[in-house]
């Protein structure tokens, strides 16, 4: 039994989680990684079944950008703290 919109639910979930990862603060890494995984798996399933999933691409891009932003913020904060300790 094949569903016509297989994978699109995961794409939507990945998109929503990626948007939330921008504002979750302390839990940024977990939310961004979950968004990336959901979007990638959803896109894979959707493409395998011949469906498109634009929200999966958007979720993947936003998740990666969110993760990169938070890594830069944490690296900057760590550098600032280390400069005060030295």
C-alpha cells in the first residue's frame, strides 16, 4: 500500500523543526540536527516515490544555516571567555 505523498510529512516536520531551531537557544544543536535528519530522510523518501518536496529542501537549508550560526555564536562566546581568563 503506497501513499501518494510519502515523505512529505517528514519534510514538513523537518521544516518546522528547522524554524524552531533558530529560536530554541540552548537546545540549538539538537533541534538543528533533528531538522537536518528529518528533512534529508523525507526528501529521500519523497524522491524515491517520485514526489517533490520543496519544504524538505527549505528545512535542510535552514537547519544547516541555523547550526552554522549557533556554532559561530558558541565559538565566539568561548573565545571571549578564554580571553578574559588569560
